[in-house]
């Protein structure tokens, strides 16, 4: 199996968004900064206000980038652990036997930069759909299927439609 850029340790898999995917996803914020700069200059706004506006937009951009890079998705034998946060760290747990279905999505841009999005549908009350964006392309969905089936067997869970 090909699990590039993924931390693997004895039935524990950790996925993180790639740096390049996060950068591309924040291009809109960079465009907003540039547009704001030109609009403020066009209306002859004092330079101090322009600098303050650019500083605030830059802080927003850095925060969003750090937040996107803080996400980690750890798949253990019996649960999914989602951690994220810059100043406050949030942790969420989803039991693997609650996973109902999952799929992988790759747009043209995602194929060009070698990443994918994994959608996981669960019966969990707090997280019905878990979307994992910008992780390196791999055969992980096959491994996820194995982990889910093993967790269902271990917990005696059978799906009835």
C-alpha cells in the first residue's frame, strides 16, 4: 500500500492536510488582501488605515492557515480521533463501528497536486459527516474499510437496513 506523508504505527494511522493544499485553499484570502489594498489606495484612504487593514487581513490569513494545518485525524483500531485548534485544542472521538459509509473525492486540482478528500458518513450524534480535506492520495480508504469491519466484529455490531 502507498501511504505517503502519513504517520503509521501498528494499526494507527494519522492523516493531516498537506501544506500545499492549505496554501491553495487560502488563495482567496490572499486575493482579498490584494483587492483591499488597491481599493483603499483608489479611494485615497490614509496610509495608516491601509496598513492597519493589511495587518488585520494578514493576521486572519495566518490564523486560518495555522488552523487548517492543526487538523489531525487519527484512526485507531476502535475509534477516530479528530484534533484541531490554534489557541484552544478541540478533540472529538468517533467510534469506528458507527461508520456507515465512506468515499473518496478528487477534483482536477486535487489530482494535479496529489491530494484527496475522504467523506465518512456515521451514525454518530455529533458528527454525521466527517470530511477530511487535502490529505495525500493513498489507498487509505481500503485500510479504513478493514478497520471498520474489524471494529464491528469486535463490538458485535451488525448493520440492518
